[in-house]
C-alpha cells in the first residue's frame, strides 16, 4: 500500500516489459465516488484479464478469493493449539507460479497499476501465513491425545452401537446436499474418506450437548482427533480394513492407505497412513469395549473363562463319560519371529501405552516370578572325560555372518536378559539320564543362536495351545532367548487354572519335567498327576532312552496326538512379524492379540473337522496296520504278550549305563594316560641328554665360536625342557597314585592286566566319541531338513539352509571316516558304516545299538530290525485305539456344548432385548455368527456319527455339575439350531455334506514331514 492522503490514494508505479521501454505512470487522485467507480472499472478489467491467465494462476486466484472446493489432498490439522506462540513462515512456493501470473497479466497490455499491485499483494499474502510453533515432544502430544480420547470412549461405543444397530439413527448428509437444508448453528462440514462411495466431505448434524467425536460416530464416521477434528474416516472403511487384517495379517495399514489413495486418484502421502493408523487404533478400542459388554451380558467375562471354556472338546466334561488318561493335552514352545526392534540411541519412546485388554498375555511381572528358579550354568558335560580334540578341519558348524538369516548379524552385543537366568537345560545333574538330550538341544540351538541382539526389545513369544489348536497363554520373551522362566510360568498358570492330570508337550519335555520337579512347582505338579513329553517330530532327535519313555508313540493314553500344534501356529503367525517389527510395544501387542483372536475363531469352527479326520485316521490304522501286524506275528511266531515283554526289555537295557562313563574309570583313565605321557617324556629326556653329552664342536677353523655356542645352548634348552616335562608328569602320576591307593612299588606297567584293561576301554571310548559326533551331525541335519520344509520359510533362509546342508553332509562324511577308523581299532572290530546308510538315519536307536560292543546283545529278539518294527507298529495300533476312545468323548462334548449353548442363547437373548437397549444388537450379531458356526459344526458331527466303525454315543449328554431340568424336555434330545438370515429363518438339516479338503498348505507340509519321519 502507498501513502494515504486525505480521501484519495496515489501511486507511483514503474512497469518493465521485455520489449517496451520503462515508462512512468502519472499520479491520479480519487475521491470516494471516483474510487468506487475506479474499483468497478478495475473489476471489469480484472474479469477481462483473467481470461488470459494460465490454469495454475486461476487456481491460485480462486483459492485467494475463498472459492475453494475440498480436495482429499487438503492439509488436515489437529486440534487447536494450546499457546499463543506463533511465527510467520513463508513456505517453499515455486517461483514459477508468481512469475507466470505476473507475465499473463502484463501480456494483456490493458492491466492497470491498481489491478496489478492488488493482485500481486494478494498473491504474496496467500503464500505468507502464520504457523503455530508446537514445542511439545512427540510423547507429550501422544499423552495429550490419549487423555482427550479416554473420557470419550464409552460414549463413542454407545454411539457406535446406535449407528450400527439402532433402527432410527440419522444418516450422513453429503456436502453437495447441504445447500438445500437449513443447517443448524452446531452443524459442521468435515473432510471424509469413504472407500464405498468416495465422498470427500459430509455435513454432520449435532446438538449443543453432543460432542463432535460422538456426532461423527452417530453419522458413521470416526475423527482422527478427539476435539475439533478436520478429517474423519468412515466406519465402513475401518470395518473393511479390520476384516481384511484379521484374514490377512501381513496386509499393512500403509498398503490399505495406498489403496484408498488409488481409488481417490490422488498420490499417496504418509499423512494418510498416519491418520488411518490413529483412527484404526480408536476403532479397535471401541470394538474391545463392545466385546467386553457382550461378554458380560453372556456371562463370559471371567478372568479365565476363555481358557476354561473356549475349547469344548477339552473342557466340557460330561456325566458318565469314559475316563481319559490325561484331562488335557497342550503344547508349549518359543518362537523368535515376532521380534520388535528397540528404540535406537538415546531417543525416547513416544507411545508409552501398555496393552492390557487381552486374556492371552501373561504379564512380565508374572513371568519374572520364576526367573531365579533355574540358574544359568556352563555347558553340562556329556561325560566326565573331555573329548579328544577334533582333527576335522570342517565340522559343519554354522558360523554367524552379517548376512546369516539364521544366526543373525554379528554386529551388536548379544544379550540374554538376566545373566543369572537359565534355559531349561541348565542346572541338570551331571549324572542325569537325559543329559544327552540337553546336549543335542544345545547343538541344534547353540547359545549364541538363542541369544538375541541388543537391537531387539521383544525377541519373540512363548506360547501354549491345546491339542485342538486353541491358544491358552502367550508371553513376550523380553531381551532373552528361550529361558526356563517362560515354560515355568506357563506350567504355573496351568496348575492354577486347569484340571489336574494334564500333559504338556515341549521340544525338550524330558528335561522340562526334571526342571519342574526341582522348582517350587515340583510338589504341586506331582500331586496333581501332571506329566511332560516331547513332541513327535522333535522326539526323533532325542536320546533313544528318552524316546522309549517320553515320545508320544509310546505314552499310554496319548492317542495319535503329536503335540506339534505350535509349529503350525507359528507358520501362520509369522505373517504378523513383517508388519509388527517396527511398531510400538502397544500396537505390536494389539495386532498379535488380534491375530490370535481370529486364529481361535477359525480353530473353533474347525473342531468337528479335526475330530472327523482323526477318527478316520485312527480307523485306517486299525483296519490296515493291525491285520498286517497280525500276519507278521504269525509269520515269526510271535504273540502279543511277547511284543510287550520285549519292549520292556529294550527299555530296561537302554535305561542302564549304556554310553555313560562307568563310575571309577575316570581316575584310572587319567592315570593310564599320564603313564603313557611319562614314558614318552622319559624317552625324550634320554635322547636330548645324550645329544647334549656326546656333542663336540667342529674344527675351529671351519666354524666360529658364536655358532658353536648357539648350538650348545639349544641342546641344553631341549634337555632342560624335557627334564622339566618329565618331572611335571612324575608329580601328576604320584598324585593320581595317591588317589587310587597305588604305591610306588605297585605302579602299573604297560604289561599289567589293569593297564591293558583300561587301555582297551580308552579305545572303546574314542569309538563312542566318534559315534557321538556322528549322531550330533545327523541330528542337526534333521532339524535343518525340518526348517527347510516349513511353510513361510523365506527364500534367503532356505538358500542358506541348503548351503549349510551341503557343508553338513561333508562333515558327516568326515565323521563317518573317523568312526570307521575307531571301529576297526576295537577288539573285536566293529562293523563300519557307509555314507548311503548314515544319510538315511532318522531313528536314534540305530546309533544306540551301535554303542554296544557285546556280540551277545545282537542275538536279543528286540535287537532285530523286524521285531523292533513290529513293536513300533503294535504301539501305533494301540495309540489308534486310544484315539478312537478320545474322539468318542470329545465329539460328544462338542455336541453337548452346542446344544446347551443354543438353549442358553434362546433364553438370554429376549432378556437382553427387554432390558439392555443398544447392546442387544451387538449380542444378537455375536449369537448369529456363533449359531451359523455351530450349525456347520453340527453337520460334521452328524457325519462323524455316520462313519462306518463309529463306536461312540451318537447324541449329546449332560454336563458335569449341571441340572437336567435346565434343558427343555428330554435331556438327550437334539436341539435344532435356527439361524436368522434377515428375511426369514434358515434351518440346518442333518444331511451330510461332501468331504471338505483342508487347504492349509502349512499344515499339510508339516504333517508330511512328520509322516515321512514316522514311517521310515
């Protein structure tokens, strides 16, 4: 603006054009009326001038004049600022925008000075804004945001119920329709995203006492901020992502935000992802509140209700049902895929929330109660004598490298939580029977592999699940590997909640049972008749003595259960790892909890299908394997009692000190070795002493004095070193003789009977050490083959494992050569092995039998391969018969629970409708979904009843502790399940559908591995 004089305005303007000389614009003085007329003329000229402007200039001028139409790309600001700290900021505006606007006006040749300067000032004012300076940290912003959301959550849940289930809730009004409506003073228009109709704005009606966030939810939208939101997501859009995320856990928020941007035909910007993530967090919170209310209305809100009732085949015990050996079978295991990266450097965590609305998680405080039950120790020795140093240059060890997908990077400090915490193999007595299992477990998962690098906070999860696949509890492994405290915490929770007599399957369940016995849980664990076992596949890599005691194939009452449930679960949960690796602790737990909720729903819907498959599998074994076994028994003239007797003899044989160092041999072995070394040292001393004594200098004319002196000193040094070595060994021999009670006159000689006996034993020990190494390498090969066949194993990891297998196979060849050499040195020599035979070893009894050096044992019936195979087949048939009994019980439990649940729903739903208003819609939807799933289960249950060979009771029973009068009419009658479809009622009949094939590739792949190993 120029100077203002009186009632007029004067200007001095110089205009420069590229091809016109500079000229001076004369002063003009205007009165009020003239100024008004001049403005009118300027407006006319302006209308004429804008006809020559480019598209970018027209858009800028339209925004200056306030003629803006909402674009989804519009900046979206949060709530109003808290202070008056402002600063002027000129954003980075392309100079071309202003240059093009000025050029277009100058090219018109008719622009006036007033029009030019007015437009230019408006343009500069448009790009010269005042921005609020927010000095709060990110943590303070999030805390303020949470404190604003928290008081609104219950009201938002009510509004959500009203929007979704109330018949008379208001419909949203689009901005395009708002012109014809008399908008009240509290109504507002807001930018929105709705993936269904691609609206960019909506008009929201609200009353004076209705919060903005609540009004949005009532109209089907959720604001990104609790107060004064400038943007909102439609609830239908959030519901769509919720359903996609539950079915495809690896589908990230960013991917969905990009999909929305593509549908709106706008470029992706990170702010859309952030707004979607914030809105989705609030949406999930609303759903959790509603789920809690529904559970309360249905009486399912107890702390342990889910664990005690989610799996009816495990928990819904009936009157007069046959007793089962184990009340419940479940598996426990750790998985390190669900790691979360820690905050780097000295940066502070912004999101400090803790997720506690989950019945799955065991708290860190609960787990840490058992942190000191097992102390960390060094490697437990497999024998009392250290093995001889390996002569192999390549033993197949996997050395960590920066690109190693298994062992991880080598940069960073390894951590394992509390350095006093031990894993389940620590603290075992040296003479423990199952020490070889601990050594094998450590060989397959070395200490360096189990430790997690400092880059991670949560290094995985430790989970537990019943035999039907439903989750019991999970715990985060915090900056540690698979420590004993996690398994002990799960066992403690099971002892607190579950019925007595449960069975726990674990990779090293044989060792875990001893660990529990030595812990504070041992007494209660034994009083309740609980037991541990190994999983089927992992059990094949255990010591054979462990297999004949703890493998599922030989445990009476287990049926055909392999307890490899968690391997299948982890194959699926690995999808979550890719999107939770860099999340906050709160959001990671939210999405892990969301995954397991969906997993449990799917497994409940699959219960009858699992029982159907198990029943058919057991019948196939009984109908096919049992006749084959009977024919083999007739051929070899064996009766069933003989097989059981030989199995027990085999168990007793392997329970002896086979493969262990005999007590009292340790000092004798050391004594013999020292005598050998002493003899060698004496010979070396005599040789060095003789060379020193008889040495004479050469002719002085041919050698110098210095060289002769050097040679003499060298011989003296050799003689002195040999003398010192001889004296040291003499002292060692004397000390060992004192411990063994041997006098100097009784010192053993190389021809003494005692010396010859121990020498023979030492040769056998070298043979067994070679066999130990060979067995260890084969076990590692089995574990790597297992990982290579698991679904969701990344290509890079599979490539690395394949290369490692090539190295491992070469190491096995070297170990075979060492074994053959040791076997031939025995008296009498042992049979040698060839590579083709060892490469097919999968059962550890083959190695155990090789340990025997007594020819007589090979004449035992159970040592013959045919008899051993008959014993295994006999055990398999017995397990199949037990599976039939358990399936009969479990299918009836499931049928009864569905019948009782339908009775309860029919009684409870009308009561809720009369008394509890809005929650009725949510309860009705839950019951509708449950009824449809139950109807599907019933069709499969009726199909089980119709199996040729079904031996159970084909009707529901009565739950233990319930009153028969609680059921309508006859307690054994079938209650028909009816499902409301909206327009009518759909009845589910008893017709048996065609067989459904399980399309879960992960389960098929893993079952294929177990079957392959089990059938070898």
